[in-house]
C-alpha cells in the first residue's frame, strides 16, 4: 500500500464538505474535466477526509462523448441540486449546438437559487448565452475570444487563465482547470493543502487569475525586439479600425522604412501583409464560430468593402468567405 506522502498541519474534516455537479456537454474537452476532478480527488486524499464529492450529470442522464471520442456514463439527468452545490459546466467543440434550450432553462433555474456556477473551457459560452455572465468578468479559450466578444458585448472578457467574479467562474481551457481548483481548495482549506495537491499533480507553477493564457508576443513569434513587439500588440488591438504603418512607426519612435526592415528581417513579410493576415485570421474565426453575416464580419475586421474583403480572403485562403461559411459544418468553438 502506498504511504501517505505528506501530512497537513491542520487536517480538514468532512464537516466542511462541498459537492460539485459536473455537467458534461456533448463533445466536452476531456482534459478540463479530468484535471478538475483529479484535483478534488487528491485533495480528499491529502486531507484524509471526504471534504469534496461530485456527481456527473448531463442532458438525457445516460451517456455523453468527449471530443476525443470516449463515452462516459452519467450519474443522472439535469436534476434539481442542493443550494450549496457548485455547478461546473464542461464544454468543448461545438458548444453552441450542445447548449440546448433544456440545458439553459435548467441552468437559469438552478442559478436563481443562488448556486455558484462555473464554466470550463468553452462553457463560458453556455453561461453567457443564458445571461449568467451579463455585467461580469469572464474568460474563454483565446481561439474563441473574437467570436465571444462579438456575440456577448455585455460580458467583460479577459485574457486570464481563469476568472472568479462573485459566484460565477470561468476558465480558458486546457490545464487552467487545475489553477481554478487549486484556488478553490486554497480558499476552502488553506494554501498548504492546495500546495500539496499541486505537488501530487507535478504542477510546479500555480497560476493565478492575474496570469494570461497566451504566451507573450516575443515568445509567440520568436522575436525579442521590443519595438516590433509593441507594433504587433497595437495591430492585434486595432483590427476593426486598422492603423497605417506610418502611424504605427511614428508611435514607437521610428521611420516607416525602419519598420519595414524590422518586419522583413524577423517575419519575412511587410507590416501591411502581416496586419492583413491578422485581420483575415480573425475574419475566419468569426465566420466559423458565429452566425454574423459576411458583411458584418468584414466590417468587424476593418474591411469597408465586402468585395475587397472577399478578394483578400480568396487570395489568402483560396476560397471565398461565403463558401467558408457554407462549408463550416461542425463549428470549432
């Protein structure tokens, strides 16, 4: 039998029990769900008490498949929960289709009772679509942030790995579920227990809600030139109303020719070309993940003319925006 690796200074008791209701949406992301549940299991082991328990439910109450194709048996349907339960929605690919009217009605009813509700991975979409994030801070996987911002302007979207705003919680996907659960464990039972859980998970760097989910621009593009990074950040922040290269250069204290040289040297393209690619990437994301009209997508990405947008899109992706919209099939959100 494996020996107990650590001993807490003050062991929690089962009197401080908290129950989670994991709600698995169709095509949920397995990593987000399993990481959260494992953190709770290890917390119980380290505390030597059942301080946490959980039930796994979902629409229909029978089985649900994750995005990797594995099927899971559910403990039950969308049943009425206890007032002190915590709901954790587990989203993934195709979260829009998985967010049914039945699920939203159930979620609104439970939220009215005052339950804490969290969304793992793309489940922030489900929460926002139900109105639970109106006026709240939230986060979602960076790949889905453009479409989320367009669809839910009343939600203050951040780039954090996780966000807790009152009794609403959201994570950015991936291993951010671990960070959220460690924060919950620390708040419930102290930093010592959370650290022991992190050690068991071989999780050496615990992130907070102040950490962002994406790598810094220099790390992401492999360039550590401060002025080039600053220009790229300005481009990423001004997609709907693009800024001319001459103004970008002036804002960082260099000439347009110097800026051109930097982009050619480090990125093998002109500033204009790089900026265009950023705008087209966002356009493709909106086409694939939202029901926005092609014209509105064009406007949101800085194209004044639909014909110019279509021409640029075809040149870069070898298809038109209209064909892309028609062929999207399963959404990637």
